[in-house]
C-alpha cells in the first residue's frame, strides 16, 4: 500500500511541476512579445532623445 501511495505522490508532483513549467514558458513568451512590441511602438522622444520606452 505504501509503495502505491509513493508512486501516486510522485506522479502528482511531476504533473504539478510540468504544469507550472508550461505556465512559466507561456508567461515568458508573453513578456518577450510585450518587450518586442515596446521597441516597435516606441516614440521618437525620450530620455536623451533615444526614444526608449523604458527608463533603464
């Protein structure tokens, strides 16, 4: 009985980690798209005249 519970616990942990990693990949992709859109849609004025959409 204990080995079956350990295997089920391992399956749940691996399933949860896989779901979390997939979610993190989607979040990273969304951030990358927003970052790239910021360069496409940046204005012509900014700090130092470089037209950056961020301050750093």
